[in-house]
């Protein structure tokens, strides 16, 4: 059987930050990182963690798009 690789939320957040910095070069890495962490913190009390990073990425991306307009 295939080996399942499990990444920590911290590792996933780092990947999200990199993707968004590449996608939105107008914003500094610090700005993007702070926004991603802020959005991630919204889900701090969530018991089910499977989609927290994905939801934080979507919210951060939406905010960055709004800031460009």
C-alpha cells in the first residue's frame, strides 16, 4: 500500500504563505503571512481540523484580491 504523508498545520500554512506570496507579489511576505495567520486563527476553536488550512487560504486569497481593487 502507498505511504500516507501527514503534514502539520504549521507546514501547510507555510505552503499557503508561499503560494499567496507568489500569486500576489505586490504584497510583502510579512503582510501575506500575517493575513494567513489571522485567518487561520479564526478557526482556532474548531474541533475538526481537516479543512482549516484550506479555509484560511481561501479567506486570505479573497482579502488580497479585494485589496488589489
